[in-house]
C-alpha cells in the first residue's frame, strides 16, 4: 500500500521542497531556496563541516605584522572577488610554515564565498594526488576527477606539494593549473613552499600561479607564527 505524502514529509511546508511557490501561474522563489542552494554548494565542495568554523572573526591576526597582512589580504580578496573573478589576476596564495594560519585564512575566504552563493571545490593535495595517481589507468575516473578540479568555479588546493614530489605529481598539477590559467579560473593556494621553491619545482607551473596571484601572495613565516606551539 502506497503511503500518502503529508506536510510532515517536507522540509519546507510552504513550497513542499520545490524551492519556489506557484501562485496564479507565477513561480516565485521560496525563502528556503537560498538555504537549499547553500547546502548544495557545501555538499559538493568536499569541505568537511569541521572547517565551517574557520572564519575571519575567529582568526587571531595579532601575532605579527605578517598575520595581520595575511588577514587583510584575505578579507580584501573575498570582498573584491566578484569584480576580479574573470580577470587573469584572480587568485591568492598563502605560503609559509606549518601552523601559520594558511588554511584558516583560505577556509575563511571559502566559507564567506559559499555563503554568498559562490561554489568552491576543495582539493586536499596529498590525498587527491595519491588517489589520482592510483587510478591513472582508469581514464573514466581520471577525467571525471580532473575535470571536477579543472572546471570548478573556485578551486582551493590545500598544502600544495606537501611531502615528496614526483614527476607525476608535477605533471598532474601542471595539467590542472594550466587549464585554469588559460580559462581565467581562480585558485586559492596554501603551501609550505615559497615562491622560489614553487618556481624551482616547475617554472612553468610556478610562474602561472605567481601571475594568477599577482599582488596577493601572502608569506607567513617565523616560528612565532605557529599557533600550535602556544595553544
């Protein structure tokens, strides 16, 4: 026997989960629509809910001038994003040591942008590159994963070039960054590598990232910046 649907089956009783309300043949967005879109963006992002608390208002920028500058750069980037999104210089990089706040600032940008309806895809570099290399012979898997990263509206690469780096790692990342470079698709990068190190790993890849992030390369270095040492 088929169960009849009741009001209790719907998350939103006003629109019955259609996210719009039809009145006299005219469809208008329901007030729940923005929330559903935000939930969908978060679900597709690959960002765990534990990172949703990484915000500008709980970032400690008082440790040094470097952290204060990083905080300001991150906030400026988020505020200006829609104006610069389609330009060549539409990205930002946070470079520095472990515990300096690179991921927090990157996540703060991502969370604010997602709240504004901008879709983000998270790429945890070490896990992602390992998975891609393990499945390189599976062309369907490889193309599906790479296209997800290549064509995301905004891509956040966390801990770029963390650990031992192989030629395969470089080739995969060059394919990815090169595509985004030529299509003016923004990236947010966190990495322990400095600019010279990125250029030394692969000059073509590194120079593209430097150009994409021109004016928004934030260096966070110095042992006093490692908040994990003092908490």
